[in-house]
C-alpha cells in the first residue's frame, strides 16, 4: 500500500468534492455568480470550504508526492496521514456547524494541525534535499 499516493488521492478528492458541493449549492440557490457572505448561508460555507481546501491541499499533495520519491521515515508517513486528516477536519468544521461566525473546535484543530504538519513536511523535504 502506498500511503503517500493515497493521501494525494484523498486531498485531490477533497478539492473536487468541495467544488462539486459549491456547484450543487449554486444550483439549489440559483446563484450563478458570487454569494451572500452570511456565515449561515450554505453556499457561502461551501465556497469557503472549497476556497480553503484549494489554498492548502495542492501544496500538501505536492509535498507528499515529493517526499514519496525517497524512502520515508515513520514520522513522515504519519505526518502525511495527519495532514490529510486535518484538511478533512477543516472542511467538516466549515460545513457542519450552523454558522461560521462562532469559534469551532474542528476548524481550529484542523487549521492548527495543517500548519504544524505542513511545516513538518516542508522540513522533511529540506532534510531530504540536504
């Protein structure tokens, strides 16, 4: 089993799934362009979930793919898995609560986890390069 490629596939799927969900919400609300920025608006929540995903998932996928080109230490494999999990947690934290206006533990943990694991993956690439 290639953990790195599974993580890349899951991050890719998250980008596509959130884009599809935005399209579904646009169809449901008959909104072709833009959206109301009400933090309870399902379309706005979908747009933010997709936007946030496309800000982080591609670079994480690229880092994971680069790291997979060499033998991996156990901590790197677990960091890849956690980075992927944290991205899904952020999306859940954006879409599941009634509003985005209030602090949400899923979003917080997902975002913090993304920052930490993303930094760790960058360090692993640097270590590989040196």
